[in-house]
C-alpha cells in the first residue's frame, strides 16, 4: 500500500476517535472547572446569608462583625462589607491598598429584585474576588451584605487541571494514533 492510501486509511480510522477524545477531555475539564468555580462561593454564601439574617432580625452587634482587616490584594481570608440601601458602605473589613474598596453598586439593582447574586469582582488588575451579595431588610433599615474572598487558589487549581487535561488528551491521541498505525500495518501484512 502506498503512503497516500495508508494516510487516508489512517485518518479515516483515527480521526473520529481523536474527535471523541478531544471532546471528552474538554468536557471533563469544563465540568471540573465549573465545580471549582461554584465551590469558590460556599463560604461567602454562608457569611452573607448569616449577616443578612442577623440584620433582618436586629442590628449586627459590633462584636459579631469580623475585626480583622483583610487586604484583598494579598489575602485569601474572607471579608464582609455591609451597605445601606443607597449603596453606601456602613461597615467593612475589606481593604484594597489600605482603603475600603468601591463595590460596583449596579449589582445592588439586581439584588433588590432577586434577593441574592454571585459576582466575580475585579476591583483592579490582578485582584479577582468571588463575592456573594444578599439583601437584608429589618428594623435597622435595608441594604446589602457582600461577602467575598480571593479566587487566586481556585484559578491556580483550574489552570493546573487544564494542563493535566491537555497532557492527558495529547498522550491519549498519541497512543491511539500508534495503536491505529500498528493495527493498519497488521491488517496489511495479512493481505
């Protein structure tokens, strides 16, 4: 069999398998990446809902609010910001370069109607936060609780897993190409 015929037979045999391998590796990556991203909100959901519940039933005692200041550009610690209904910061333990950061108040319009939103917030280049915003309304007034934490570890894990999937995909493609080639040679030798 000449080279052109062999290459054509090879691609007819191997290409459908290669498409399935790439699709499956992509699907596995996307699934794990989504699980990582959704899981990044878990502590913030609890924090924002607990503070909102406390503000709905009364006023948050000062001893209940986290005293530790969190520099969000470097820390992995969760932070909490409480806003009034107009979007003005009432209390916050979040700092960005030593100052209370400005949260995008446009998010509050959505939360007014839906009660909660989960937002990836990038207050400046290189600083990405997974935040959960929950509405509260009680005797002390109404407003919003924002709880957040850095996405740095989640993004590093996602990048690592992308590399693992890419390597697994390439190795599987090479292995299936080698097996396909070997089987084609065996078939030709029997003729």
